[in-house]
C-alpha cells in the first residue's frame, strides 16, 4: 500500500483543521492503531477525544480493533448521539 486517504467528518474535521488528507503508508502505519496514534500525535487533545469514542471506517467497513489493517481509504467519524 503506497498511501491511504483519510477523510475527517464533523468534530474530527474540526480537530484536524482539514476534511481530507493523503498519508504515505510509512506515515500512517499499517493498522488502525498506528493511524490512531499518528492522528493524536499530529492533532492533539481534540483528536484524542474524537478517536477515543469515535469510529474508523476502513474502505467502508467499521473497524474498532487497533490491529485491523488499513485500506486505501479511512473515514474518521466522531461518536454520534441520536434517538
């Protein structure tokens, strides 16, 4: 995998200050946990709050396991409230 497109939604976009970026595999790592760590180190406490309870969609599939491999696209979604 040469790169991964990361798309941020709602509070995740606010924390990152952008809606989308492309990361090299070397930067993103190879697992959801690697990416989570990178995002927290890059974007700080606001992103840490988002990824602590939010979701990662890897190529359209929800992944909560930090050991799950990354795909070509990862969507970072904040926790949603609703009824």
